[in-house]
């Protein structure tokens, strides 16, 4: 599954794996190396969306977007 995030001027498509583990569903993206869970896939998806928004907001507020995303393997834009 690809999760699309649209924040202000930031559009991101993230690969997300939903994994059933016992009575929980784990949502994980290797692109950001973050995960969360829910009782259902819909709940995990909603929590994942919240997590990504918080993660990106923190990166923007701390002015570490390029550094962290580069560390995670995203190449810098050719324009920067």
C-alpha cells in the first residue's frame, strides 16, 4: 500500500506494510523507519497518518528535514 501525505507544501508517497500480529495490526514504513498499531487495519491506518504528520511536523519545526530524510536514504532534490 502507498500512503499519501499532503501537508502544506509537502507531498509524500510512502510504502506501508500492514502486518497482522495476534489481535493487533501493525503499520510500518521502512522509508521513515516508523510504525504504529491498531486493533483493525483502519485503526492502524488512521494512527499511522497521525504519526507521520507528527513526525514530519517535528522535522520541519526542528529544521532537520533534509538531514533526517538523507539519513533514511532519500536523495537531496537536484534544486537544493
